[in-house]
């Protein structure tokens, strides 16, 4: 009887943990969608809120950018398309995750150059003070089909 109760409790704990992980995975996917939408609207405040202060990225061109660099680029750019797809979330633990996906974007970049591209990206998120923040990103241009 004790063994059955212990197994039942273990099952409840396991299922609860799985439900929390699925909720976290969806919250991170929602953040990625919000990031793409904010970039389309030049909403640097929304993007800034998602990034850790020490965030950095390696762009598809191989350029290292800080949070300030990326926000300045978003402010100057004039996007006509910004969307994410094919997202996958890998939870490393309760407070760390890696999110991968595809970004499709078009418009004019911060230097006035027109573009229409698709990129594969990786974002690393850490939960800081109860809030998810992206701490690092990397993008690679995907071959057009």
C-alpha cells in the first residue's frame, strides 16, 4: 500500500513538472514571436525588455553585436516582413533554455541596404529574477530553395 502511494505521488510530481516545462516552452516561443513583431514595428522598448543587459549576438554576417548595437539597428531598419517559424525549445534546466528556429525578414536594414532573407537562429535564455531574458544569440543565413 505504501509503495502504491509513493508511486502515485511520484507520478503526480512528474506530470506536474512536464506541464510546467510545456508552459515554459510555449512562453519562450511566444517571446520569440513578440521579438519578431516588435522588430517589424521598430519597438526597441519591447525588444530591450527581452534581452539581458549583457546580451550579445553573432549576426548572419559574422558580426558581433551588443544589445545597444542591435537596438540601434532595429530603430533604423524599415522591415516589411519579420516572422519566426520552425521553433524548438530545449530546456537545459528550470532556469535555462535554448530556442532554435527560422527567421524570415525583408525590408531595408539600418544602413539603407535592401534585403530579403531567411536565417536559422539559436537563442539562449536564462530566467533572472523570475523573468526570462535572452543572454546570447547567433544567426546563419539559410540557403534559399
